[in-house]
C-alpha cells in the first residue's frame, strides 16, 4: 500500500537516452549529504535476461535529504541506484557495463525523507550495451547517483557512491517436451524427449546447452503438483531423451533448475492418455 504524497515521478531510461544525466563534472564532485538506504533490486532475486525482450526488474530505496533541502521541492535533488561492473565512473560515463533505471516514483514520508520505487531497464538489443557479452552473466555491483541543484537551477554538486549490495545477472534458458506415443497402452514405454537451450548474448540467439542435468517431472491427471520421476543429461545439441512406463493419465515436463550464470527453465507440459 502506497502512503505519503507523491513528490517525484522520473522516467530516466539511462542508456536509451544517453548518459549525460549521470555525468558529474569533476570540479563539482563533492559530498551531497544525501543518504540512500534500504536498496532492494528485483526483490533480492537474480535477474534473468533473454535475447530480445526488455527486462524491467523492480527496485526500491529510501532517501534522506541534507540541511537546506526538502521533499517539498523535488526539483532541487535527484538520486537513484544503478548496476555496474568494473569502475563505477567508467561504467557510468561510457555506458559499458552499466544498467540504469527505467523509471521510479518517490513518495514523501516527511520533509526530509522519501520512499522510492520503480524499475531498472535492461535491453538486450544489439544497439544497447546492457548485456552484449556472455561474460555479463555474473555478479554486478550496485551504485548510486546523487545530485543537488541550486535554487537558480544550476548543478550544485554531484557524486557517485558504491554499495556492498550485489545483483546476479543470468542468461535465460528454455526447455521443450514431447512425450509419445499418445495414447499409450498401460505398461508400455513412453519416450519423453526435449531440448534445453539458453540465451547467447553475443549472437542474440538461443543455443544448445549441453552437459546439463535436467529433471523429468510428472503430474497425474487431477493432481495439483508435479513430481520428479527421472533425470537426464543434455547431449551436445541440448537434446533430452528418456523412457518411463505408462501407468496413469498425466502430464510430463522437463525442468532445469539453473546455475550461477543461467536461469531456471520449465517446459510446457505434454499430456499422455494411458489406456
């Protein structure tokens, strides 16, 4: 439930609109006195990105303003978290290894404090530099941009701060399932095949993911949950194949539980009628 007066609604799209919004001239870089706390990105979960679809993971944070500034005048300050790798200044200045916010809204707690929420913006399109290499599937650091503006409108001071918080970026994976024959005689074998692929951020295509242990799950007709009945390892082409004995009607699917660089993949289920 949102509480407090809405004091700022910002559509930044850093990276899509350029990085000038983050640039802090060296001569003006100094402590702003703004405190940013309680940063949470994607509810603390890894961020999974594919090859074409924009991903907008959630973010929320709190701000506390220095003396002489008030939430009543949001035009005189701005601050937001971002993700980066390597040097914080190089990432923010060049856009390489940098992921910025898409939009966020702040709500007044009192004259010195606000609660903000919004999202980051990750576009895997080749024209962007957000995820342009498979090496980007790793741990990213969290940084914060902070700026104060003069009453006349000019920039007073700006800084960038690092945080101990980190976020894991992962390559998306996909799985398929086909169970046959359909229908099948009770007691006869059912062959379940499939394929596991994952996003290649360099080529912007999905490629075979070999040597992975994948779980075959079954849900009986009328039941609520799937249960693992077998495991198989993907071939050099990402292929999956195993056999089970037909007993009752139900649904089969493959599930890959992911790893430090790759997200979870759950295939659509395939129904088999047992007669």
